[in-house]
C-alpha cells in the first residue's frame, strides 16, 4: 500500500490540524466537497480556523458542521446564502467574513499555489470589495490588487487517485478543488476510487501527485443536493 494512503479521514488528518490554521477547502456548494474530511476536522476539535472556500456548506452538512461547533473564526468566501447559522453568526458579529468575487477567489488560490504573491484585476473596483486595497491604473483602466492565498492545509475531493496521488476529478465536481489543492502547504485528498500507478493515462491527470500528501478512500459519499427540484 502506498505511504500516501490512510485508512480513514481521522487518520489522514492526524498530526496536521491545529488551532488557528488557515484551510483551503474544495467544493462548490455541496458539489465536490471532501465531506468525510470535514467531519473528521470537526471531530479534531481544532478552533479559531480561517477557512477559504467558495461556500460555507449548509446547515448541518459540509462546512456547516464546523459553524455549528463554532470552530471557524473567519471565512474567505464568495457565496454564503444557504446557511442560516452562518447568517446568524455573521450578523451577530461572531464570525469574520472576507467576501471575494468567485473568479477572484479561484485566481487567489491559483496564484498562491503558483508562488504569485499578488495580481491586479478589474473585478470589484469601485465597490466594497476594493476597500483598503491598492488600486492602480493600466492603459486607462482601474484595477484592484488582490493577494494570493496560501493555506496551512488543503482538503480536497477527487473522483479517482492512483497510489502516487495523481488525481482525476469528475465533471463539475472539479470546481475549486485543483486550485485549493495547490494553495496548501499540505494537501489531503478524499477520493472515491484508488487505482495502481500507471492505470491513469498521464493525459487524463487533472492534478499531479506532487501536490498531494495524503489520500483517504471514501467509496460511498453521501453527495447531498443543496436544493433538489423535481417535476410535479
């Protein structure tokens, strides 16, 4: 068995999690979230966490589990409208929030993983998003400087991994996961299938194994749907 493969999510996080850390967590809504790793993070009891993720889960699932236990001090997010407990904590001044436009958030994670400390974007100029940030004019247009994001730990979800940690994501579940993975100093990947090295065509690898430090198998994730609508 590969030294990267751990028997369960709790073992995969052992020795990695501490109070006050910054975590990058993949997913978009409840699509492509590392649900077993999030539950194990809750069970770790780590507190005062800063979590970088597009969403904050929903009440009682995903990152919503960590909001219920008051383990998150700050969220760096794009959309948080599905979580009533998030809303309550934020409006009560109990939770810090750094709103970041969706594309900017993805690029901040990608930049952090690529060693780029900052970049300029037109998105958010002239709005509250730009408050307190450097702005600069290029070719007659105004831009806002955004910092790249580096995290202490990345938690991501993939469909398939080989034993070297090369990852394949499935359809829209790829979303923020590759960028989140590269932004972390250490990356733990939750996957549905593990295959031998060489079974994944190199041209089909979405994230090279050099970015992945630990792997845990979750062959039957719950995969909840945020808002399911069916025809009458």
